[in-house]
C-alpha cells in the first residue's frame, strides 16, 4: 500500500534548530603513536609484490595508473600487519580500495555483521561515517578509524534524535525503524535498525499495524509496496539515488530491449518501476553473479559497477551511474595516513552508544 503519511523538519514548529546529526568535525591532532611515512616510489620489488593484486583490477584500472597506486597499496597492506588492523570496505569504495586493501567488503548489513566478528584491535572503516559509527557501537573497546570523518551521508544528515522524539510524541506507541544510514544519536532513539537487505523483514518482525520508517522516503515507499503494514515516513533522500530518472532507463531499454536493469531501493518509484530487479548492493552483486547478463545497467553508485566488472569482465556495464561524494572522500592516501597516525578515531558517548547498540543488535539478532 502507499505510504500513509510523510513528515519532515518543516512539519514541527517546535523542532530545535542549528543541529545536524552528521556534521563534519575538525580532524584531531596527530597522536604520539604516529609511524614514519614509508617510501612510495615505484620499484621492481613493488611491481612484483603487487602483481597478484593488479590481476584483480586489470579490467578497470589502466596499466598506466597502477604505478601511481601500487606503492601506497603495498604500504597499506604492510602497515595493516604492523598495526594489527583490519580494513572493512563498502561496495561503493573504489576498486583499488575494495579489491586491493580491504579485508572484508560488503553491503551495510554484511559490514555490520562482520564487525561483530572482528578480532583485530584496530578497524579502518572505508565507507561513510554512519558505517564507522556502527562498527564502533559493535566494538566499543576497539579503535575504529575513518580516514576522513567528513564522509557523511545525505540520509544520515536529514534527521536528528530530537526529530525522532517529535515523531514519537505525534504517534505514541508506534514503533520506529531506522535505516542504518543514520547517526548513533538517531539509532539511540529508535526500536530497531534495518538495512536495504532486510527492511521489509524488520518492519514485519514488529507485528504492528503501523510503523514509523525513517529517514529515506524512497526506501519507505519501496517497503510500503511490499507489506500490509502502514508506513509513516520521513522526507529524507539519498542525494545519489534520487537523481536517477525512469525515462533514462526507458531510453536504455528502447535502444536494446535485451538489456537488464537492476536498481537500489533508495531510487524513486518511477525508477524502480523500470528495474528487472531491486535489492541492496550485496543482493545486486549476487544477482549479477547468478544471472550473468550480457548487458547490464546498474542503477546505483559508480564504483559498484567497477567492482563488479573487475570480477565479471564478461558483463558489459552501461552507464548511467552517479558518484557518492561522501564515499569518494576515502582514498588510498588517507587510508595510509589513518594507519600511520591512527586518525580519525570514532568516539561515541558510552551512554548513548548503549542505547544505539541495542537497535543495531536487535536487527542483527533477527532470525532469517
Ligand atoms: P547497502 O546497504 O545496500 O550497501 O546501501 C548502503 C548505501 O549507502 C546505499 O546508498
Ligand atoms: Fe548516503 Fe546515498 Fe552516499 Fe549511500 S550513496 S552513503 S545513502 S549519500
């Protein structure tokens, strides 16, 4: 059924002003634990040592670019061992990060689940800030680093903890589901989290006639189309996925009726109406692995198509795609810097973290 009601910041006259959930913060000063910068020249030894990694990305990184990346990749992989660190990377990270330095890659749900199993004392999160916060919530005693803490998310920035409290006042007793793309402050105010992999399952697990689902209006619309639970939504949107248009996809299909189109559920409904498959980033990747389409339009962030093409070069990827400027703040250079200086460390107030952790763990503990 369609979303029953939708709210946003302008709908609450008493909304506190001047606070953004995911505002950039200044980088902390370097710590005494900094290690010396390794030499980053291109040598025969580096060429030999990184040759197996280049094999993984040779279909998406031209040979002329590899000598510029390989020394930093080798330095990161050496430092990871020295620091006892693990690198978690989202599917939207560039191929030189995703395929060459990450220990674990995946969608938001996979990264959260994997974060519960990490044994290393240092986690470097290659993704956006809410992902690093989720890792910290699940590993309060470990050092969680994000190479650039300005890597935000338009969804996480669209809502605050105070907004959730206003919604609760308006709808007493109605359970609240927060997309994982929210700050720890928002997670602390809700009943349970979800990701795009499990949103419908999470909503239905609450056994309630109505659910407040925030902050993504388009994911809410998608969930509402798959369930009889009444969905009350928030007016947030992903600045990357909201830019796609159904007419663009129709043009691709007219040009080649055999083309396959797959889309992320953060896209508007007219885009999803044109898709052959809708799913989280991990579900999209699995779909491509299984179906091996000849020509594919992947309606999501650009690096994801590169990462899939690196693995499955026989699948011809057609653009369009949109870049997430926040995901792209993470680079080989700042990952190396993060490992050298142990910056920027993610910290969360312990009392708030205890409340936020509950909503993430409740999601992770849901039976499949
Ligand atoms: P996934 O959980 O599908 O990886 O999505 C995360 C995200 O930020 C999509 O824009
Ligand atoms: Fe946020 Fe959209 Fe970027 Fe994902 S792609 S991190 S939802 S802005």
